[in-house]
C-alpha cells in the first residue's frame, strides 16, 4: 500500500482519514459503510481536512484494539486487512476493507435495521429500508425487477403493447413473457414481475408513481428559468425514444431533406445522448421513492440523472475501466431484445468514444447522494446523419402534403401503429414532422412534414 499516493487524494467513496481512535464509533461506521458499498481504505493517524500525518503512538496496540472492536461490534463478522505503514518518525494504521459478500453489515449496538451504513461520497449514510433490501438482494444474487407482484395477475401486462414494440424485431408470443421474466410463476399461477410491470404494465404508475421521465430545457447554465418541459409517462421503451426526441428538438440547429440525403447539425454527440438516456432507464433504482429520471438541458451541457447509487461493489473509476453490473435484469433483457443495448457494459465506453469523436470533453460521471448523473458538454455544431430507412419511409409517405393519420402512415411503412407513433413523436421532437390536432387523443390528428426554409442566393 503506497501511503504517499493515498495522501495525495481527497477523502471520497473509498478513502477516509481518521486522526485517532479515541471515538471509535466513527471508524466502525466507516468500515461498515466500505464493506457494504464498494470497499475502501481507512487511514488512522491522519487529520481528515489537512491530511497532516500525526501518526499513531502505539500502532500495534491500535491494530489489536481495532480488531477487537470489529469483532465485538460488527455483524456479520468482518475481518479487514490491517497494516502498519511507516511515515518518517511515526506510523499510520491502514485498514483495507473489501466489498463484502455478507452484506449488509451493521453495528450490533444499533441493530440490523438501524445500524446499516453505506458510503455516499465522502460520508457515511444510515441506510433506509429500501437500501437495506437492495443490499440483501445483492448478497443473494437477485434483482429488484425480478421480484413477483403476487397481488396481480397476467392481465396487468398489456400484451398488445408489448407485441407492437417487438414487432419490428420479431413476433412476440405469450410464452416469451416467461422467458424474458416479464411474467413468472408464483404458487402455481402466473403473475407479473416488477420489471414486467415497469415495461408493459397497464397501471404502472399506480404501483410505481416515480417510474417516468422528467425533461426540461433551461435558459442559461443554471436551473433558474425553464423554457420548455416534457413529462413522459409512456412505457419505458417509448419513454426513452420520447426523451431522446426532446433533447434532439432543442439541440437541432438545422436539417436539410433532399431525396434520400439528409443531414442535421448537433452540439451534443447523438450516440452519447442515446446511451446516457438508455443507461438511466436500465440502471435506475425503481425501488426508490420521490424522484423520476431527470433530463436537464442547459446552454452548455446536458445532465441525465437517475435514482440509485452505483450497484454495490462499483466505483466511478470502474465504469471508466469498462466494468459494469446490471441492476435491472428484466428491463435490461428486454431493452437488449429491442436493440437499445448491444452488449452489456458497453454503454459508458460508447458514450466516451462518441464524445471523443465529436471533439467534446468526456462525459462526467458522478454519484450525487443516492442518484447517479451523467453530464455531457456541448461543443461546436457538427453535421450528423439523422434519418434511417424507416424515418425516410415516413417522410416519403408525408411528401404529398395532404397529411396522414398514424394508422395511415403505419400501413404505408409496414409498422404497427404503436411503433409508428413512437417514430412520429421522435420526428416531431427533431423538427422534421409536425402534428395538428386538438389533443393527443384527437382521432382526426394528422401529421405533416415541416416545410424546409427557402433557399437564398448568396
């Protein structure tokens, strides 16, 4: 262990300094939090703010005392590595804690419900019942979205909606819902899983009121003046498309459609934006209450924030190194089937590569409390291809200028009305298509191409 290198670093998720062990409860909380979260190093004999090395007068005695304190006060049993590190004319006691497979650890004096701590930034936070449940699931190799909802039945899943979303990929059979773990068996009958309801539930928000996306465009670089907002309550796959469309609507600086050629102007790398939003939907902690996925667009950056700390055992540096762990297996499995996820663990690397290719700063990844945020900086506008073959087919269908309904467009492009509606919403967000009607439920609502600006001679 290199003490010089550790002293150069500030306190954080995996590092803490303690002046001494005169009040040992703080050190015990830190060790428990490290073991429950992502591991870490505690240095005893170093002042936390100045990083001034005071040393430990009796390092072997301190080592024995700490080992006894852990044995007497922490459950389940926890045995970190203790090492005495020489520093000039004194010594520092280093406590190396590894992520534990016996989570959750807790302080015996406070009990299993009040004595559990996790590491949030550079502080130790008492875990609430949702975090404790997540720790227990992690230790047993389970995911929250695989849990059965035993008070519901198969009718809680909108099979037609699921079929329409899968239609561009393959024909969905009812048996596929079991394979995808959208449905599961419980005491001889089929019930939806948490992930199944999140993805295709008829009354998803009745059970999960925060399972939606809040998007906003702010004027300037602070959250002061909101100039546009969109609350997205569609199913998760559709919500991702609508959220991407919202960002593209505000990032788009121009489009030219001439036959089969089309280009647009971006200040945000489209691939990075897409990966950030997909990752937020796949990795959100839907057991948390109080806040949806949030997308904030500023003059200089885009922030995509989802509820949930990083999965236990992971740090931000791990993400940069390509290490990943899927929090929601059902949601992740379905998103992969639908083509939103290509390969597990590739999202962050794709974001970084997309930003690098666009000549903008790498995305900033950070844990903020019990939420995770990706920040993508805006750069100089660059021209990128916009429309794929299905989008071009929609543009061709609308080229007559008479306006078509969703069903009429779906018939012409060979897609289901639901899948076509998702495409149309994205094209509306990009400024390619406009919809005219009194409301989203207006049966006479029609879609038209947005007129291209007239050319001028220079």
